[in-house]
């Protein structure tokens, strides 16, 4: 029995992580239709836009799906009201404490998972009553753990810290990696980068092509004084790195980023002066594929890897 499949009512324990400017209803419904769990990324949506995406999602699939809510969202109370009013069944919270909203969501019958980057926070999530934990390692795209704990190090420790089902995130780009995460104690995977670079992702074509061309080392974690974020090393990154090297404070860094830096980079395609969030595993992606094909390939590759690993003798 797989507790992640059971908890969310999905066929494969593959979750498409909520992603600003990438995961609208087109991407999330394609993943859910293929047997995974698609998540709308509320972090970059105005409340009215979220309502529109929720309604389109309901029309596009009758399979389970959910919404990712970064808890630092400015109009968080309004957003929570919308989720409950629209009868969203699954919510993945991130970037904050799940203590305040988990009881309220549970009251409304919502299943809640929360994203963490350490076993200390995993324990806090368990105390807060969440139903599952996403443990996200340093390889991941987007906002990241300050301590730089890799997925390989993080998962077994989170596994030991909690009895809740654990979903591994960060650097998972194949069924082989999915199998590795399960060997470490995860019961599912949350994938961002692969789906950000899929056909249904709402990211700009320029962003996708820039990410496809990345080599290993093409992204770095920066902005620790603001909110640690893994970014592509472009013109904006160079400015941030130079400022950080001379000890710039949070305010200076905010000024360098300017307004709506991730929208500019990911959605509008300013690949030199925009903020380009993507994970280390982008260097292994060589083409833009439909999200459903990505899910199917992960499953096929996972099954093959199970056999290959079983055949390794020593
Ligand atoms: C472009 C991009 C935007 C992201 N935005 C969010 C977000 O809004 N909320 C969130 O919880 N995680 C966000 N993430 C993290 C993903 O949900 C996921 O946990 C992560 O990408 C997994 O690691 P991977 O990139 O190695 O697959 C983002 C990731 C990317 C690549």
C-alpha cells in the first residue's frame, strides 16, 4: 500500500509541485489526467485569477487535484476563504508555518500537506496536524532551504523524524531518482523543474529554451538575506552575486531585483534581467514534452529501475 496514493486518491505517487508563473489549470489538469496530482500555483495569482483557474480545473478533470499556497501570500485570509468556498479538496502549503491554517482547512474537509527543508520543521508540521510532508532538498528550483541540505541527506532524516507519509522533492528528474527517493523512505515525489519545462507550463518559451540549454552548475542558490532562491546564472544573478559579495543588505537586494522579477523572467521571458527560478535537474532536460508523457515516462522508468536494481548483486 502506498499512503500517498491512498491519501490523495491518485494512481501514481507523482505530484506536480505548485509553481509561480508555470502551473495554471492547463499543466495541473494534464498531470491529474495522467494519474498524478496536479497543483495550481496560487503564489502568482490574484484571488480572482485563482477562482478562474479553479473553475477551469473543475471543468478539465474529474481526477484529484489541489492548490499550492505559499503562506507569505499578501491576501492569505482571502485566499483561504476562496479555497474553502470553491470546495478545493487538497492544499499544499509552503513558505511559512502550517499551524494557523491547518485546523481551519481540516474543518472544511481539506487534506493538507506542507513543504519543509529540515526535519525540525517536519516535526513542527506533525504537531500542526498536517496529513503529509513534502521534504524539499537544496537541488530544487524556486525558494529553498537556507541550510542547503540535499535531498539525499534530507529524506532519511525527515523519515525518522515523523510517522507521516513523506514526499521527496528536489532534483527528481527520472524514475530512477524516484526509486532512489523511495529507497530513502519517501512514498511519493514532488517534481517542479520537469513540469516547468513541459508543453502545458505557462512559462514563456524563452524561459523554457534558456533552461533547456543549462549545463550542470547553471543555477545557484542566492538571496539568503531575503529568501534563499535557486536562480539561473544570468545578468540579474550576476548583479545579485556581486552585491552579496560586498555584503549588501536585504533592502539593497530587493532594489536590485526590482518589482515582479519572477514574472519578468519566467512569464514574460526576459532571460537576462528577470528572475529565472529552476532546479539543478534542468541540465538533464533535453526537450519540451507534454506533461502526460512526462508522467508516463517516469512510471515506465521507475518500473525498469526496480528490476535493474534488483539485479545488482554483491
Ligand atoms: C519555476 C518554479 C516556481 C516554483 N514556485 C513555487 C511556489 O510557488 N510554491 C512552492 O511551494 N514551490 C514552488 N516551487 C518548488 C516546486 O513546487 C517543487 O517543490 C520543486 O521544484 C521540486 O524540485 P525540482 O525543481 O528539482 O523538481 C517552484 C519551482 C520552480 C521550478
